[in-house]
């Protein structure tokens, strides 16, 4: 179960990194809003 949680956490981190890298190219404003909402 612990390994499953770590795996999901890593997947979420990767998704966040990808979104942060892609969003600024199209909409920098959405990037800041998503960052504040995720925190």
C-alpha cells in the first residue's frame, strides 16, 4: 500500500511538471492560478 501511495505521488508530480512546462506557452495566467489552487 505504501508503494502505491509513492507511485501515485510521483505520477502527480510528473503531471504537474508537464502542465507547468506546457501552460506558460499558451496562457501564463492560468499557470499561476493552477499553482495557487494546487497548494
